[in-house]
């Protein structure tokens, strides 16, 4: 049972840590430089948190769908349970 619980936590742990770090960094006003699209909208022109998805100046729907599709691609093809050639059942941290 412990091995199953550990295997379920291998991917969500670092992902949630990165999400938290991204939230903290952008709340402190640090944004990528440059434009997010060809029409001249800069990265800091969009609000932080849920307002970026649901607010008045939210990310356009096409942009949100691109993000969703990219995350789906990563989940299906890149971030597999047996990453880096490990056999199924071998988990990081096994001794």
C-alpha cells in the first residue's frame, strides 16, 4: 500500500510546488518580459490567479485552450509513470 501511495505522489508533488512558486513569483510582480501575442499584449497586462481565467481582463479562450492542450500533451506523452527508462514499479527514492 505504501508503494502505491508513493507512486501516486511522484508527479503531483513537484507540479504543485512549481504552481505555488509561480503564484508567489507573479504575485510579487515578476513577469516574463515581452509580448504574449502578436497584437502587443504583454505578460504583465493579465491579472494574477483566478482573475486571469475568469476576470474581465482574462486570458482569451483560445489561449486557455492552448495551455490545456499543452498540459494534456505533457501528461500523455512526456510525464509517464516509468520516466527515464525505469521499469514499472521502480520509483524515485527506492533503496
